C-alpha cells in the first residue's frame, strides 16, 4: 500500500472538488448573476469550492484583447462592472455558502494595470529600469501590466489590507494567488500570517507555483504541473501506469490538481483535444483526481467543451450539450475519495488499476489510457458492481476487456 501523507488543511475549508469559473464563458450573461444561476449545476458535480477568476476592474491603458486581461488589475478593492455590482457579487458568495461551497478569489499580487491609481500616488511601489521608468515584469512579455516592487513596506501593507477587505466585507474563504513566485516569499509569509490572524476563520490558500518554500510561507497547496505532465505522458503511452501512480502519489497532500485550466484551454488545447477525446479527458480527470491532492474542474470541462476559451474576451460555452458526459462527471465527481488511508496499486503494463481505502469501503479505479482495446488481469473477481462512469451495472471477473480510453469507477464495502 502507498500511504498518502495526511492533508494539513483545516476540515472546515478542505475542498472535495474545486471548480474554476471564467465569468466570460460560464454563462450566456457573462456576469455574477449568470454564475449565481449555475451554482446548483456545479453542486450536482460534487463541487464544494469555487475558484473565481479575477473579479476586479480591468485596466484600459495598454490593455490587450477585446476586453482586456482580468489579470490586469486597476483596483484591488472594487468589482469589475462588466460582471455586475458589489451586491451581485455578495449574492453569489452568499448563495455559494448556502449550498455548502467555499469561495476563493484569484489574487494578482505581482503587477497592476498601467492606470491603477497606485502608479501616480506611489510610484516608489513599482520596479523601474536604469532610467527610472516603470517596467513590465522582467522575464515576461506581459506588457499590459506594471511590475510591483515589494521592497516597499507601504506596498506590502496595502496589498495585505486589500486581501483582508474581501474576507471581511464579503466573507470569501481564501485565495488562489497568481504567479506566486513573482513577489518575494518574505511578503507571502508576512501577508498570509496577517490574513490568518485577522480573518477569524480558516482560509484555503493556493499558490500558482511549485516552489516548496511557499508552503512554509503559509500556502496550503501548490500547482501540480508534474502530475499534469505525467498524465499527458500516460495517455500518450510515454510512461507506464505504475510510473504515473508513483508521480501522482508523491506529496499529493499539498498538490492542486487539474487536467486543464484557463491558461491551458486558452493557449494550449482544451482537454478533449489534448488527451484525445471526451473519454480520454474523463479518464485523465479520474486518474488525476482519485490519486490524491485537491482536484479541480475548469469551465466547460464537464461537458467536453472542445474549443479554446480566450482569457481576453467572451466565449459562449453551450452547457446544454453533451448530457451523457455531464452525467458521468456528476457521478464521478461525487465519488472522489476524501480519505487519506492509502492507495493500493495493481496497475499492469497498459492499464491503470488501483484502489483507495476508507474505513468502510474501497473505491476502485480502472482506466485504459490507450487508443486500442486491451485485456487486463484484475486483482480479484468482483462480481456485480455499479460503474459510476457509465451509470450501469457490470459483472467483473478475474480479467476484463476494456474499450479504448474506457474508465470504470466503483465502490466495494469492506467485509
């Protein structure tokens, strides 16, 4: 058995399944009210935590795309009128809380828009070149934003107070911090320590980074790009199922898991194109989510949306499509193990096979990551089981023939 390290996050905020909302694509309205009306649908997926892409006013000066980047923040303490009013946002948060969902805000601490009032009021809060001109972040092509200089104690205080504003006024439950390796770790230690002291409730804090010192600074988990890469390699038959399991269970208690997100779907490929179809994308989600960590779905992933979703403009995702796939994600999402007891790996050369244990049951996962029909030996004859993926009863003997990219998820009570 592979013993999974215990999750160190408070049970009050520990998420079962996170959902990233891109407001410009999540509803026909493209705003807070449209997202509010979709919360019950997310609840049906087993989602208990919302990660909201930036909700703040977007800068106009040097902006990019049709509507500008949501990561180009003009004001850290206001809502983007494109999405609605503060009242609309409060209603969204309150509704989520009534449904048992936590709410995380996307926080962009590394840079601001060029027309953020801080530039004129506090030019010393910004990085400058040799001539004294404010610059965009070094080593990037983010020309629509101005790089902040965290050597300024005034900036550190203002940034921390802005974060506290959302916790105090709107009762948000944490933050996903964009480009967390940009600001120095000393800032995060100071800011997150203050947040924990003054929030008066547990917070869930995600770093978009994979640097271990950020965990010591106070973050609960890091982006798990390594398992994301390993999952792609698994479905391309570049690594074995057992090699994938070794990667996926390594430090899984501190990993933020995904098979797509706003960057990947905008700049690379949506999950069905990346993994080779709806069945493959679902299988990728299953092996990623069921091996530990904090799993996430992105806007449209649950209906196999196979078009790029831009960040700088609107995209109308048709959530009325692909009901059969949606139903599969609903059953699977609710079946994700929430235990830390361990994982037993029975994978073969071609097939991912493992179980996750709890006090009362074993959750079994069988996935064919290949594009061909394969036969695999099973660790035992299971008899009649209910497959959460297909929503049907199956009879499993000591071996199984799997269709290309077929996945099976089921539970068996411990005798």
